[in-house]
C-alpha cells in the first residue's frame, strides 16, 4: 500500500471545497497519515481568548488536502475509511461566537450572547477531556471525530469549508469516527477531497456551534468505486448504515437522508419505495448532526443487526476494515 | 396503593386533550391498568384495508382517559411512570395515509402516494413483529411504546389527539417506553391526562406517519409534585434525562428541547445558561421523535453516566421505579 | 335586512374559536353593527404601560361573538362582508412583548428585547395616526382592518384567538379591510364566527407582533352559501381575489395559499392544475400577512383586471357590495 | 459617459458568481448596453420541448459579464441602475422542471409532476405577452425584469447563477425593473458583477420556478460608492425603498430583509432599533420574490410617501435617474 504523510504548514491549508489545486495526487488504495489543525486555526488557546478578538473568520475550518484521486471521475464513488483519529494536542477549545450557534439567531434585534471560551484538558491515560465551569467540573470520554470530510462540489461551485451539502463537507456528525467508511459521490475529475475540523468529542446537534475542537492525527485509507455515486453522503460502520442529509429547514435535511436511505435499501434488498419507506418508519434511528452550520445536517441510520446480511458497495467496508488492521 | 382498571368501550374514547369530562378521579400514587385501542380505532385489519376506505379521520388516536388527578393545579408537575406495556393483540398495522407522512407533502400539486397497508404478526415468545413485503420478510424486535401521553392544554384550548405540544400529547417518541417517567406541567385543575396510540415498535421520525400500531395493555403509576412545572415534557429513564420539544419547523422543536435541557441542567447542577449550553453541545444526544404530525417532535437527551449523580424532581423517578417492582 | 347591534361587556368577550356558546343566533343576510375591544383588552394606554406589568396574556385578542348562523352546516361557505371599520377611540397602542414578534425568538438563550410602548393619536379629519419616537414623528394614513375573523375549527378543537389556521382566525392581514368579502368553510353547525383585533393600520408581516391596535366599530353583512367550502380562507375585493394560508414554516403558509388559488382558478376558469400553476407563476401577488403568530399567514392574490370576468361563489361579492350601499 | 456594448456569444456566458475572469473592465459611471440570453440558454422554443430532453442543467441562467469595476474594493457599495429592459425576442418560454418549483418537493417519494412547456408570444404594440392554455387565453401586461443581478460572493466562494444570497444573484424579484437602483456590497476587488435571466413578466414567488423567460436588451448605469456596503441587497425606486433577504426557511429570508431595513431606517432617520422595528411593523410591504430557488428571497419595502424626504446613499438614485434621461 502507498502511504502518504502530510502535515500542512499554515500557508498550505485549504479553506474551500473545490477551487483549490491538489496538495497531492494519490492512487486508490493509498493510506494517508495526516495532521489537521483545529477549526480555529489554533488561535483560541486560553479561556481569556475571545472569538471577536482573536479569530479571523476567513480562516476557520482549515482543510488538509485536497487530494486528487487518480481515475476518479464524475459519477464515481469515493470510499474514505477512517482508520484512526488521535488527538494531536493535550488540550482543545470551544467557544460562543457572536450570532453563531443553535440557540441564538442572527436575524433578530438582540445583542449577541456573551462570548465565553472553554479550554478542555486531555487525559490520554484516562481517555477523557475535562469540562470546567464555575459550578461543575466533569471528565468526559474522549470520542474523536472529524467535522469535515468533503469532495469538490458539482456545478462549478466552490464552497467554504463551513458548508455541508451533497458533497459532504462540514457535516459535523459524531458518526464520522474511527471505523467509519464514508461514501461520497465524485463531482469533478480526481474528486479533490479534503478533511479537517477534528473534534475530541461533540454532542448531536453541536448546539453552540463549536465542539471540543482540537488538532488531530488522522489515518485514512482511500478507495475508489467506479460509478454508483450516492445522491447524499453515506456512512458505514461495522454495525450501522447511515445517510447524511444537509439542508434548511432541518426537516429537509432529514428528509434528504430518508430518501437517500430508501434508495440504499432498494439497492441492498430490492425493496420498492413504499416498502422501504415502511421499513424505515419502523427501524430508523435519526440522530441530528449539526443545527448550527449554513446547512443543517441530519442522519438516517439503521442497525445492521435488524437487517439481512448484505455487501454494500461491493463489500467495500469489510475490505477496508481488513486493510486497516495493523495500520494503527 | 389504589389500583384503577379501565378498558374503555368505543363510546368512552376521548379524541382530544382538554374539553372532555374525566373518566375517573384518581389520587396521586394510583396505579392504572389500562387498555388502549390502536391509532386506527381498530379499523385496519387486513393488507387490503385502505385508509381512504376504512378510516374515519375524525376517529383516530383514541385516548383512554382523561384522568382527573386530585390536588393537581396549574403550575404543578405530573409524573407518569410507565410500568409496563404489553401488546393486547397478536397483530398490528401500519399504512400510508394520503398526504400524511414525512416523505409526502400536502401543499403540492402531486397526486397522493399509493395507499398500502402492512399487517405485522406478533411472535410473543420470540419478542418480535414480522415485517412482510414482496422482496423481504424480517422479524423485528418488539419494543412497545406509547405515542400519546398528554394533559389538557393551557389557554382554554382543546387540541386533537394528533397534536404534540408543551402539554405532551402525540409526541410519538420511542423513548416513551416501560421504565420511563414522564414529567408534564399541569395547566388545568386535575391535570386531565390521557394516554393512547400504542406502538409495538417505531423508528425515530415515524417517517410514513404510522408506526406498528396496536392495542396495548398499559400499566402506569401517577404521582403529583406540587409546583415545578417544566416548560416542555421531560422524560427520565434509569440511564437518561430527556426533554421533548414540539414545533415547526423541526429546528424549533429541537431548540425548544435544548432550551428545556439548559433549564434542567441549571436546576440539577447550578450551571449558568452559557455553561449549560456548552456542556450540552458536547454531551447531547438528539434523536428525532416524529416528523409527520401537526407539530414535529425532537429530543435532547443526556446519558446519566456522563453527569454527577442527582435527584431530579426530588428523586421521583427512583421512587416510582421502586413502587413499580412487583406490579408486573 | 335584520340588523343586530352588539357591544360586548368584558365578561361577554370570547377568547377562543370554538368552545363558546353563541352570543347571538342570526339569519343569513343579517347586518351586524359591532364594537370590538383592542387586542390588549384596553390595558395599554400610556407609553409607560409595560406589557409584562399590565397585560394579562390569557386575555388578549378578545372576540365579539360568536354568532350562530342559522342553517350553516359543515361544508357550507360563510361569506362575511366588511362594510365599514371606524376607529372607536382617538388613540391606539403598540408594544414589544417579550419573545413575541418576528425579530426575536423564544427558543434562544437571549434576554428578551426591551419592552417599549407606543401610543398613536388619531386625527380623524386628516385620516392619520401619529407615530412618535425620539428621532422622528410621522403621520401615517389610517387604514383600518380586522386582525381576526374566524369560525369554530374542525375536529372538536378549540383554538386561542391568537391562532390563524384553515378556520381563519388571527390572520392579521391588511387585506381584511372595508370592502372585503371573506369566505370561510363552515366546520360546525351554525359556523360560530367571531371578529376582533382591530388595527388602525398594519404593515405586511406585523413584524413586532402588535399593530396599531385599537377598539373598532365594525359593520358586517353575513351571508351563507350552501356547500362549496374552500380549504383555506378566501378574500374578494372589487379588484382582487386572494387566498390566505397559515402554517409554519412560512413557505408552507404560502404554499397552502397557492394550492388554494390553483383550486379557485380551476373553479373560475376550468384551468387544470398545471395551467393554473403556470398562470399563477406569472400573475400572483404574494404579500405576507403575519410572521409572528402561532402560525404564520401569507397570501396569494391576483388582480381581477388580469383575468376574464367571473362570478366567484355565485357573484356573492357583488351582491354584498350592493347591499352595503346605504349602510354607512 | 463611457458606453460599453456587449452581446456575449455562448462561449462567453458566465455560469457562476465569482470564479470567472471579467469580460470587461469598466470605470464607475459607465453605461452598459447588454444582451442577455434567457434562463434556458435558448433551448426551449416550442411547447413540445420538454426540459428533461432539451435542457442542460449545467447551462441555465447564463450571465452577461462579469464586469470588473475599477476602484471597487471590499466594503464598497456598487450601485447598478436599470435604465431600460426591452425584450430581445418576440416570444418567451416557461416550463415545469422535474422537482423544481414551489408546489413540488424533491425530498419526497412522489413521481415528478408532468413536464409542460408554455410559449408566450409578445405583442410589442399592445405591450402584452399571451398565456395560452386549453381552457383560457389571456394577454398579460409586459413587465420586464431581471432575475439575476449579482457580484462575486465573499469568503472565496463561487456560486451557481441559480443562487441568491447576500451578494444578490438569482433573487428573482419583479422589483428589479426599469427605474430601479440596486445597491450591492462589494466582496472582492473589482466587484465582478453580472446580470442575466430576463423575465418578460413574473408573479411574486415564481411558483413553478420559471417565469416568462426571454432574451433581453439591457441598459444599465454602474456607479461606485466608497464604503457603506449594505449587509443585504437594497433596491431604490422613485417611490420605494426595499431590502432583499435570501435564505431558508422563508421566514429567515424575510427576517434578513427586515433587519436590513431596520439598519437602513437607522441610517436615514437616526431611529434606534426598537423605534425602527415599530415603524416597520406599521408601514412595511412584504412581497415575496422567489420560493423556488436554492435560497428563497423576500422583500421588505416601504413607500417613500410615508417617510420624510431623504437622500439614501448620498442621493445616488436621483443622480442615476437624471443620468438615465436621454439614454433610452
């Protein structure tokens, strides 16, 4: 297996999906050992660092990549398997950015909520991050994930790395974790995918808009499936299938994920649309991902144990899982 | 403990929250052994029964109750503990009702989706219900829940039993299961709560609008807490706290549940609003309940294992759990 | 013509659509000379009166009525013609109610916007009301309208007089003005309609949630059309047809009004759904009504001059206009 | 005055806002005499032309431009005055594109609505376009407008010419007509604005997604104001001020336009936010623009006759109106 290691310098960060020259050309099957800077570009380091003073909002969600995958053409399916996510620092940060987040609203006449920054210390041995507040200190389990995994968008567009959509991007779902295979439809020659925005943990919905944001050491395997591009990003775990929809209002994000799962159930089991709709109604899990970004993201997820065995996308997930053994 | 048993005859069903004379007056601490008819009032029995032909849409979601709880006054908190839910029939039904459900839309120019009815056979020994379709037959785990648990609404209103709102009602969340304590704010003298709409199982979101709908034998314990009415329904399990918000669009349902949880975390741990918002951001689970009813319902849920021990609402849940022992 | 005059005393106000015994039984064709109290029940009188101190939120939008219309049955169409609206006081009030209004949001963590009350003095001779602020004083044209015109809802429900829906209610549209005929589907025996919430003027959207709210002298003629109940309230002026939809999110309110107009164009001209959709696309006016109430309201409106002559609902509007002559 | 004439050939069309090299560099004060192709790139010519067969969805809304305005820097305000819009053909087209339009919905399980194409013949002498259907033929007044007027977006993004947002773009409002001055904030050096998507007429909301789409001869004057960039596009007519907001759900589009107007009223008259909110509540007109595009667009509009005289943006509109005399 080819192995590519890449730790971008700040001038090498990408800030968009699309519109950026590739940092590397890789062959399908390549292992990537990457480093990603945190969503704040490392500028929030102390509880006294206030977003309005230290953040540059044109430099958030720095991306590592994009990677040009040889042979990838529009209509193909990129399979990105997350082998490992390891915090690259011993601390992480979260904050309230004025008028950003689910429990504030920019189109009102309110003053912004107060800015406050939280620094989480990591205890690697215990596998925890520490939430500290005036009233309460809590050690929370470390559960690393990637906020952004995306390819270049279709239709000549270039989108900010803050955006989730059909091309993946800033989906901010805790389901994007070690062991996940993410299937994304390819829109442009080479796919041009990038990753970033590591979270040491995040709740579903990412209420205040920023998770436990930290630099991350990322190990991926990237594969290519000719054809078969799904309309919306699909995730496969050992024990679940999931589809991510992104839109506003939130019901349309979730509906997109549902329609995506109806299609997937049709592919896997030959169910017609109404029978898939019925089955979904009785078995779907529906965890939210983010309700703070430019599009909201919601998942439709099904436990594999409820379904007959199947080899989604030609058994790609099992294949990647077996390749991953020994890489960490 | 007082024990009240009630199996309503069809003329005794209630069809609304509020606006109905109580079927019983009960004292706090009473055990209720109830029977609830299915959401279709038992009219869908065969796969050839089509909703447009056999359903009477003015007679759906029949309620058992309402119960007048002695001493309950506006501003009090009703605690309804679900001791047991046992399917009362060996089959259940689901269907597609024209222009009802998440993946259709009434304000379009489309013809309705085709009507189709599914009958699920129950295997009590195996604890499963059988999904049958042309392409696939699956035995799915029985996971009984109640679609509707509600009190009379505030502001002199009377709402259909299809509606979820601050008063509970048709929330359609799989979290309303045996072992759950549901806390509802009391709006009128006596609270006037009722239950119905049993589901043998349901996915999150209830996509097509109807779960595995079946008659249910329901055992509850009802308690009263003076004062402390939460703004939105709260659920407590042995291992979770949850708040249910109901509104449109879906983001507002979820935001309501989030603001409700910020309040609850404040009560439990003295967290100020911003610290609670931050903690929520990193620990919340956000499963959808329904995206098909007149209001959509969404939950904010936290695992107790992540939080310090606390005795919500004076330890009512533990108290009710201990009372429940021996009742089933 | 029968003429009924009614100036309710405070204990005679209705606070809901449905659930209230009729104040009068009237025959179709009756002229009603009514007085309506303002939305605040007259409690806001000075700029120093703050809503949180003087308002009783269980006593807002007092209704005059309801009126039982003899012969009205479910499926019939009530035609309410507004002959005249004359301010019953020389002043009116508007205010910011905490977390009510379009540019604030209850499901956030913000403190409420400041409360402020504006009193508008009426100049009857000039036909103006005076907006007074620190920076600017303006005389605005008097343009009286009724915020609420509604019948009892279907499905056994009782709704607050703050609610707009298929039954009309608190639609808060400036199009409900002298010269308007409002067509409402009848849901219960006698229709049980009421009116209230007079505005001396209001912008489209009613941003802050309260218009120039004032007591009103109201002259109506009420007629009954057997059958023909429209799905959503219809308005007819000498020069326009309009349909009012009410829902959340706002696009669904507007879509309902559009689907309603597609139906109306079909009735008037025999257009099929696609041709009506196309015509609407090129000729519709789409003014918002309210974006602050429990449901938002939006209109689809067409200028009659763009369409061939037609006699909607059997020419009822012309008939009522001719009856109205001499009544004012 | 500099005069630039430009009739792009098909290979010169721009398909995005941003990401395209300028077709011309112009000085502020330049008169542009442009030709714009219709939204379908001229591919729909007969009622038998079906979108799914003849349209290339990667080639819709062709733009004429972009124009690099010398001296324009981020934070400046571009003033684009529409001197004249004259249909460049004697016919125009409209159609139903599968799952596009307000009364259909892509995230459902419905089959698409039928495709149907309407061709409108222009009668220049009468100033009308002819709607033809099986049931009805109508001559509708010609009211030319531009669907898209936009600058390059901020944040390194490149957006499809189907998108409306803070940078203007595909707002699809009938208010973009001869006599209008459109103020847009500049995001990138040179502003890079383009225009296209001429409509011979359009209703508010653009229900089916396509107006009376036709090629257009366009005369503009372009001016530059240093600084003063508005957050959202502003329009000025001789008799109105308007702000256009674009977002989903629709309430957020309208709220953005409201907050934009609160800001404008503050600039013009020194009103504080609450007084501006109050005044807006009583005087705003709120016509919808589009409820079909990737973002919906809504306007807040005020009649100048209701307000004291003022010289918005330094009296730019009057200045441009006087320059326009003699140009048509």
